[in-house]
């Protein structure tokens, strides 16, 4: 940010919103659930799950904007945040499947969201926000913090 303050604000804001929209679309296209359709049918669990991933991504985007050395750096870290949250979703699906199998319970996040299991929606929301905070905390160029 070394240009006009207002232009920088506009560029960083628009980039942040573009990353958010790209994340929203990727979340929708890469998960088994079609959460928008479920949300418009009144499925609160899908809204919690998708909203949590967006909140986690917003946390990453904020940290990227705050710590980036350039607009392209912010964009790169925003994309890393999206990819991390998509991977996390599938990793969480795998872990819950394996735990369920070990407990002899046939459970998947996909089915639970589709069945409007609010507890699972809240779990995905909190995991997504937690991962967003971890990623955001790791976004620093402070040499004192890097060792």
C-alpha cells in the first residue's frame, strides 16, 4: 500500500470481496451438498456450514490484507485460505466417517447437513472459523516471529 490511501482501500476491498465470492462459489461447487438449494429450502444446518466457511475465509482475508506486502500477495493468501478450507471440509468428512465407523454409527457430514442436523452445522461453522484463525495467525512477515 504505497499509493493513494483511497485507491488502495478500494483495490484491497474489491480484491477481498472478489476472494470471498470466489470462495463462496468454490465451496458450493466442491462440496457434495448443494448448500444454496438447501438453505433456500430452510435448512439451517447448511446455512451454518456455509456461513462458517465464509467466516473462516473472511478471517484469512482480513489477515492477508493486513499483512500483505502487495495486492498480489493478498490475493495469493486468499486463494490459499480457500484451498485450505475446502481441504479441511473433506478432511473433517473423512475423520467423522472413520470415527463413526469405529463407533459403528453410519454418519457423514454430507448426510447430516442434508438431514438438517444443526449440531453438525455448528461443528462445521466452528471448525471453519478455528482454521481461519490459525491460518490468519500464521500470515506474518515479521522476522522476529519467524525465528
